[in-house]
């Protein structure tokens, strides 16, 4: 032993004190500071990481993001109730908005916040608003398949001929939204049967990017996802999309379901003015155009924003008639749990 | 050698502090148990008696069994090769064999899957996990081999046994506790593993609980699965505890054992060198190559220095705070267990040990809901995350600090007190300086474990806090492999000191490593 125990003790206490001091110092200078607006964000983190600085610069407000998945955050907000730290809730898909809405936790949006959004994407009581839309598609491998080999309906993927040939991500909010549309259009029994067929047939992966990758690499012939993943990859480098193409079901099939990303303000918010400012900005032309020009390639809902013309035009999608404000998230997770997908 | 004083009364504040720590450590188990009771037997039956649970059970058990067997075989074979033969460059090989511990399993999973997409499912998970965890068997077996008395083997030879037969009948039985202990540790790690198995697309209870959490936040199905997972972990933990109880194979006599005579390999030297080289190439070379490649050529490679810096700062602050809190929490527990033995002390120490069977996913799930329902004030604060770290890594600190306190002779306290020092002053001026090195070592171990923790951090990190592990996770699960690479590199760098520490420790390790 070269150091005396006494000195070692002193060294340890100095280290501990320094650790506590630096922890409190860092918390003082913003690492754990308190923001002007807290957004619970279930939309893609990357999109909000691009958007939020624009809003911060324009408004001078400091925004904190907490990221998670649609239904996780919706249930979390319900569990948190009046104590929720969230001011704004953004989702990828509308079933999560309905969960919070059904718990009566949303404040009514000011008219200015929804003025630019077509009325079918805003619930009649303005408890939240849509701000982006995404189209369901099937992707198919162009080496092993042609468009003619694809089924007429997304429901056909449950048929035995697709065994081992189709991939999807049951834990993703997107697939769960598609299920909610199938549920609204086809009813409970048909949905459960479809899910059970998919469980038998499908290659289950953790998210839509892996769906695309598994299709493009030829691991499976087809996959269920939203269109923008494929467009994004094509726009970046095509590494995971060069041997695949998109198949739009159209024809009002459940597989042409148009899902809506929602934005709402929590009634318990302590920063209501900032929250209203944010949503009004989010639906306004500037932010909608910024989203249209971003990497995202989702459909902006404000008609004044123009999306990249490479993306299939919004008015050619032929989606089924679904009331986006009444999709049932909890029943979807129950059905998926029953089908063994969760 | 005297470490106990029976005549001394246990100070109440000490007992209270110890009880408080034990209570905290029992929160996750209490949460799961009470929730499972609240679900009720009928609903619980519906949640558990379904094909999905059978599938997860099959996956989890088969992967655990396969990986435990494979790591046992690989660990023993490599340990014997490095310790007991004249393999050229043995010291170098020893370092290389332990090196996989410096690559967290989820980084290893990323390295493989980003290099070759066909690495997934059972085969992929089995390969990656085995390569990540075999050092957990290798290290204690090496330590045991070094402590064995060669005289036993020499007696066997002198009685006419061949070398092979001696190895089978004399050496292997003595290695048994080290092999089984290491394999059980592999099992516990595997049950808690989330990141690697999620990337490799092999669902087990831990990944399924996370999926349920992602869909329902606080669903009964998630908690029911957590109950099953905890039971599986407890089975392994009890097996390990039993094993440790009768681990009495080492020499009893004092003095230094002679080193064993290395087995000459002869012409086998070259093929065996090839085997060792292949293991190192797969376990260390592939991750290093993959990581290097993504750092250099990844199309989405970015070095956002401010984000890297922020994640590093958040990680260091959280890990420092967690290390301090965990080590401080260990002190009353250890003090009671060593200096005031009794029923209460034993119960308190064992309570903290239970955390060894609690995967991060269960602690995360429990603390999210328990804090929301019981103490909303701490919900989503850094304090709650630090508490989760303390629960998860308390066993590590307790083991280390205990080893220190047991060697601080209690007679010195008695002398100090007979010379007029009060109990607190005695603790401060006599005992604390003696156990300071073990406090430091315990804090260091906890610091390193926290800095690569993923699962509980994902669930509990306060709004806006991003750590190295969560940033890595967010990038790699979105297939932004290049963006994930700098975080992966930092995670590896952070893991190196703990690996060196473990390598230097000559005793079989029983602490959990970052999963």
C-alpha cells in the first residue's frame, strides 16, 4: 500500500463531493432545466428535430420533446391525468388521439389552429387536428414479383399462399392504425381472423424500415407499411429500395387506408398560450411547407403546401371512407394480443 | 480475523437507513406481485394461458439453455487452452479472450446485423449472445484453474491415470462451481437482454414486455409477462445461490500454489492457434470491423459534436450521481451485515440481493407506474432514474464494499472507542479510511454499469435527457447505422475500464455486467 487509508478516504470524499457538485451544476445550466413547452411526440423524432428549431427561432420559446410510440404515450397521458407534464401531444396516427380524447383530456383548439386543415381531418369538436397524412401501401420485391402478382386487397395477405412471404411490424403504431381501419371497415371477427392469418404467414420485424429492408433484400416477397419509408430511401440513396416498388391498393380497400397524424393540446397544460401558438404554427403554410420539403415525404394536410412531385399525388390515393376521429386503439391492442402478435 | 461483536447494540438510525434501502430495492418485486394479485386469477389465467406466452417461453428457455451450454463449453475450452497449454502468446490471448466484455451485447448485435442482414432469429441471437457472454464463464474458470493445487493432478498421474483421464476425473469436477456459476450468470444476462435480441429479431419475454409497454404503457399483459420473467430469473438466482453455498473446492492450506506444468501441444499447436484466432476474430474482430466501417464509410455517418457531447455529459452526470447514491446506499446494508449480524441484517442484505434477478425492463416498468401512482413528484425526474440504477446495481456495490469492510478489523474500533472517540467519530476516522478503496471500487463498477444501461434508461429518462445508450438505440433501430457508430464507439470506450478491472480480479466474478 502506497497511500495511507486516511488519504484514500479523503480522495473518495472529494470525488463524491465533486460528483454531486457537477451534477447539480449541470442541472442548473439546462441539462435538466425547465422548458416553455413540453411536447409528447410520437411522430418521427427526426421530423420534430428538424421542425422544433424553426419554431424556437420564430417564437423565442424553448421546447422539450419526449419521444415514444403512439399508444404508449396516449396511455401514459391518460395515466398521468391532470399531472401530465405534457402541453402538446403529437402522434403518427389518430387512434392514439382518440384515447386521450375519450378520457376528456384535450382542450378545444382555437379556430385559427385548424383553419388551414380540411374539415374531414379535424374532429367536429376540435379536440385535436390532423397535420400530416400517410398512405398505407404494400411494398414488393421487383426481382421475385410483378405488380400483377399482388393481391387485390390487403386482407388477402392472410391467405395461405402468402405463408412466409409477407413482412410487417405489429409493434409499430402504423400497423396498429391500419388494424384500426380494418376493424372500422370489416368488423371485429373479420379483423381477428385477418390478424391470425397474418401471424401464421408473416415475418415479424421491429419496424417499417426493417419491413422495407426485408422486401428489398428478397427475404420476403411483400411487406405492409406506409409509402413514405420507400420514398425517403429512394430520395436518400436507394440502398433499401432499389429492388422493390410500391403497390397502392386504391379502390377504397382497407389497404389504401389514409392515416392522419394528430396534434392536440392537453387541458391540463400550464403553457396553453405557447401550445396554441405551436399548433397554429404547425398547421400554417410555413411549417407545412417545411414538412413537405423535409426528408419526411408524408402528405401535408394544408392544401397550400406542395409535396415533392415524385410522391404519388394525394388525390389519386382512393382511400376508404374512415372517420379518423373514431378509430379504436384499445380494441386493436386487445385483438392483437388475442392473435398472439403482442 | 474477528469481524463481529455480539455485545454491541445495533444503532437505530443505521437500522432505519438499511431498512429504507431494502424497501427501495423491493419496490419492483412488490409492484409486480401486487399488480399480479390485483389482476386476479381468472384474468391472469387468460393472459398467461395463450399461445403467445408458450411461444415466448419456448424462445426464452431454448435460447437460454443453448447459450448457457455453448458459453460453458467455449469458456472451459478456451480457459484450459490459455491457462494449461504451451500455446504461444498466452498472455496476449488472455486479454483478447476477455475483450468481448468491452462490447455491450446490443452494440455487438448492431455490429453483426448491420454487416449481414441474414444474422437474425434463433441462430443469429445464439451466435451473437454466445460470443458476447462466453467471457463470463471463461474468467471464473481461469481464476479457478490458477488456484488449483497441481499436487492433486500429480497424484493422479503417479497412480497411473493418463492426462486426459486426470483432466476428466480430477480437474473438471473442481471447475464445476466456476463453470455453473458463470453459465447461470450468462442465463441471468440473457433473460434481461433487450437491445441485442430486439435488433436480431428474436422475441423473448424482455422484448415482448417492451412491445406491450409500447402499445399499452401500463397493460395487464405486460405485468403478467414481467411476473413470468421474474420467476425465471429467480430460478436461476436460487440455483446460483445454492451453488455458491457449497463452493469448497479450492485448497484449504495456506501458501502459494505452484503453477501447473503446461501441456505441450506439439503439432496440435497450429490448429488450436487457428481455433483461438477464429474465436477472437468473430467475437472482437467482427464488431471492430463493422464499427470501423460504419465510422468511416457509412452514408449517414455524422459527427454531431454537440449532440455527442450532450449525450456524453448526460451519461456521465447520471452515472456519477447513480454511483454515489448506490455506493452510499450500500454502506448501511454492508455495515449491518458485517458488524451487526442478526435476523434483521440478513433480511436487509438479502433484499438488496434480489435485484440480481430483476431485469432493467421490470425495474423500469415498476418504477414508471409506482412513481406515477404513489409519488407523482418524482415521476419523470432524474432522481427516479437514479433510484432505478441504485436498485439495479446495488448488489454490485454491496459485494465490493462488503469485501472491504470484512477486512477492517473491528478491534481497531474498540481501541478507538476505549480511547474516548464516539461511534460516529470512530466510523469517520478509523473505519471509513480503511474501507475507502472498496467504496471507490464499488462506485467505479456502478458508474461503468450505468453508463451502458439501456432498458431502464429508455423507460425512465426525464424529458429531454438523452444518453449514449438511448441515442445509440434510437439511431440503430431506425437503421441509421452510420449515425449510431460514434455512440457505439463511446459505449465501447466506456466499457473498457470495467473489463480491465474484471480481468485483474482473480476471484470468480458474480456481479452482473451491463446487459
